[in-house]
């Protein structure tokens, strides 16, 4: 007897609403600012030039935005969390960098086809609910011959494993794809299709904190997914989740002086639109 198993129907609108609430909680900018070097490296990877039109999608508090603006590009910075855009606006003003900030959904970008020479996203678009639609939008607003630069946590890396642990305590909605898939070449190839060429490298960002307790305190207070996970479970499970997090940190920590230095693997991808 052949038994057919139907795939669960995913309410993507509900998933997106929960995700937006998650990233609006805490203050991602407190974590995001520490990742600035990734935005700088991504701008180098796409060989960004002055006067290019650049779009930063799911920009958070603007790491790739500022990196592109420092290279004299014309930058539009977007996110669907207004508070994060405000933090990016403050940073740009402090450096006297001309940037346009605009609230926008990565799955429905309010820009004409082929509007930008370069489209960037650092640890942002990977968290969209409808991954294919997000990829379609990145490709649509990028001109033919233009580049899409992405930095995405890998499934095997530290942050990918953090999300795997969180999933043990707060399971994702059935049928929702893991954000960490964006950290694999195969998935990016499937998302962007044959009319794009992909050049990808695995890189590491070193998380540097005073201790594992310091790391957990910062992430539990400011990083939406961790904050929400702890808030969704009872005190006993909170202790178990903290213990699992400490165990993971011990596994990845390369410091031997009581501090925390964890290489967080991510995929740096440059996708060139060919058609």
C-alpha cells in the first residue's frame, strides 16, 4: 500500500508576523554592531565601486549600508523593523554619510525592476518567511550584470547550531524552511536558478565576549530569537536551554584564558545576475 503524506500548509503571513515581532524585540543593534566587519568584507567581495546604486535588504542597523556608503556608493537601506532603521540612521549621521533609509519588506521590495547595481544582505534576508519570493525580489531589483552579495550563517556553524538548539525548545512552524539553508551553495543555486552565477566562500566571524555567561546575557537580553525562546518556556526549561547553550559554547570556544572567542562560520556569496 502506498501512503501519501501531504506536506503541511504553511501560513507564511503568520510566520512573517511572528518573525517581525521577534526582530522587533530586544535590541538587535547591540549584537549587530559587533558584526560590522562582515559588511566591510562583503563590499570588498562584490568589488563595490563609488557611485554604484546599492540596496541593503533586511539591513538591521546598517552594517553593509555603512560599509557601502563609506565607499561612496549611493545607498538605500531597508528593513521591516523601523527601530533598527533608526539605529542605522543614527550611525550614518554620526559619520556624516548620505544614506536613504526606507521601511520595506524583503519579500515585496518597493523598487522598480533593475534599479540597483548591487544588492546586499548580511544575516538578514536569510530570515524571511518565503525564501523563494525573497530571492526573486533580490534578483528582480538587481540589474542584469549586477551583483547580489549575501552573508548567511551556515547550518554547521555556531549560530546555525544555536538555532538548532532553540528549535528543541521552541519548534518552528511545520513546513517552515530553516534560515540556515541560505548558508549552503546548493540552496542558493536552487533559489537563484540558472540565470545567475554563484561564487561562494566559507568565512568566519569571531564572536568575542568576556565569558560564556556574558555572551548568553547579551543574546538573552538583546537578540530577538534567543530572547523570545527563553520567554516562551518555563523556568525549568530555561535552565536546560541555558545549559545546552553553555555546552555549545564550550564546544566552539577556542579561547583558553576564561574569555570567549568563537569562530562563527558563514557563507559569503556573490551572485551575478545573467538574465
